[in-house]
C-alpha cells in the first residue's frame, strides 16, 4: 500500500491528549529529579535549554516528509528559503517502503532550521551562562540522561503521531520549521528576564512556560489551538500546485542535463557566493559559544567549539551544493510536437511545460565559469507574459547546438565570448593582495591582538572584489 500524500492523508490519528503523553512525561522526569533526588535547579534549566537546541535537527528531519507545498510568500516567518529554486520542485522520492516519501523541495527548510538552531544556541547560552556553567552540567551523568529522555520523548511522539499517524501528508515544511524557531526565540527572550530573579525563580517560571510552549507547539503541529498556538505555527500555508499539461506518447526529442557540470556549478556558487558568509557565521558560533560556556575556556573547549563551527560550515556549504544539484541534476528536456516539457528523472514528475514557440530573448549564459572549462553550455530564455512571465534555463548540457535545434530556441550562437584577461588578472591580484594584507595584520605587530577575529568577520567583504572582477571577465 502506497503511503498517503498531500490531499489524501488519513484523518485518523491519536487523540491530542494521548499523543502528548510521551512529551509530558519526558518533561516531568527532570523535575522529579529536582524534587526527590536533590538535583540543582540550575541543572534543570540547562537541561531544558539543551533539549530545545536538539529539537532543531529533529524538526529538519520532520520537514523532509511534509507533503503540503510551501507558500511562495513567507514574509511573516522567522525562517525563509523563498530564494531557493528547489522550493518549487514537484514530486517526491521513496527511500524505504516503511518511510513516508521525502520531498526534495523541503531540503532548503531542513538545512535552514539546522543553521538557525546554531544561531539560537548562541543566544540561549548568553543568559543561561549567567546562572549555570553549561560544562558542569554536561559533566553530570544525570543531566545527560535527562536531556536524552527529553529528546527520546520528542522522537517517540514524532514516530508515533507524525509518521505513523500520516499527519506528514497535510503539513507544510514552513510550519514545521517555524514552530521550534518561534519557541526558541520566545524562550531565549524569556531567559534574559528570569535570569534577574535567580535560579529558583527561573526554574519555576521556565518549567511552566516550557510546558505551555510544548503543548502549544504540539497543538500547532496539528492545526488547532488558540492565539499562542497560531503564532507558533506561523503564517498559514494554503499553497496548491496545478497539474501540468503533458502530452501522451513518446517524445520526439529528449536531452539530459550534464550532471557533472551541475555539481561543479553548485560547488562554485556555494564557495563564491554563500561560503564567505558561512565562514563569518561559523566563526561567530565558535567564538560566542566558547565565551558563553565558560568564563576561562580551556584549550579543549576552544577546539571543541572550533570543530563544531567547522562542521556547521561544512553542513551549510554541502546543503547549498545538494540543493542546487537536486534542483536540476536529473532534468530531461522532452519535446512532444509543439510542447516542451522539463521532466525530473529523480522524482518522476514534470517540472514545467511550455509551447515551443513561446520562448524569446534566448541566449547562452556567459558568466558560468564551469561551462567554459567543462565545455558545457547553459541557455536562458524568457517565456510567458505579464504575471506569468518567467525565465527558464536549459542546461548545463553537453551539446548546446542540439538543444537549440531540437527545441527551436531563438539563439544566434552557442559560442562563449572570450575572457577579458585584464579582469582575470585583476581578480587574481585582488586575492593575492588581500591575503598578504590579512596575514601581515594578523601575524605581525602591525595589527591589534584580535585582528584575526576582525579578519573572520570581514571575510564576506574580502570576497566581493575578486568575485566582481571574475564576473566582469566572463561577461
């Protein structure tokens, strides 16, 4: 039996009160330790905060299975990935028969909530460090067991109600990542306030608010509740996808994209566009986390948070590469008479369709270095009028002439213009001069003792000049 999808999910699910029992029990377990086994209130406060941080990756996993398409407008949200081309992808992939289908369009939301969790962690550690040493808490076995129990309760609720209860088919990835993001945002602000009252006051207030938010988030995940629940769930997602008009029969022409060139272009874009910003973000998580965890951090703490920041940087960079590869790595362009259809072989679904003669302003994209060095070409063309006007890309493909001929694209030439070597040398020179200047300021006495921190934070600015010259060289 095929798993349910958006629009045909089973209405049967566990009653709300029963489904919340695993989460409630897990949250009360640490409180029992405080009342009967002499646990410190500060420890409980840290345990709940650590559990909240671990829920971000869990929400990212849940978002992968969400069957409702995300809305195109997410202006009122904490997390937004509207700029990702993958969000509009149609279809799903079945990884295992026992698991619901995974929707590639949800990958940007999963990566965004993990990156957002790292930021939230820094802001949670700031007020938390005023009342308790996080390292001391992690050194206590009972605290680690309590965090594990809280996470297991959330995982159990997810497996029992979300996946087995078929609720994934009617949920939007946007709503799933908004719930923990808004919980954390409110609780981080709440911690700043209760810290002034001392650990005991913080304990009582935090437990009550924590349970309230757990219940409200639980209800928001099921589409019910009041004002707090509605705020936690974020803006409504009522997006639908209209079926595409795909002719029957065998295509007259069929051309696949060059996946090697797709991956190469994705790596280049990640390294030159978002990578510099990720360097700064990872550095802030590294330095901020180390400063808030311990007043006098040891070498092990610095190395530990450094490795965490490096892993976060690698995750975000790899996420961008995966997103771009999933967006177009399995596309096949097919012609059925006067109709052109872009079909995705991974999901088995058509992505877009247009009449052959509707394409205009077509031309080879000259600013993609990977096309120049791999011998592939990417053709961009405009289709539609008015509100329906959009730009479609063909490629990267190995044989651009065949694409132009098979799909009657109005392209005069598929030859790339020659490189302007003046700008190439200017880009290389700017990289060398920037590297020499940074090393000189950091290593020599010419700069302040914290100049290496400044270099990390200004890394995105350093990358602007050489990237600009490089783009001009390919124009």
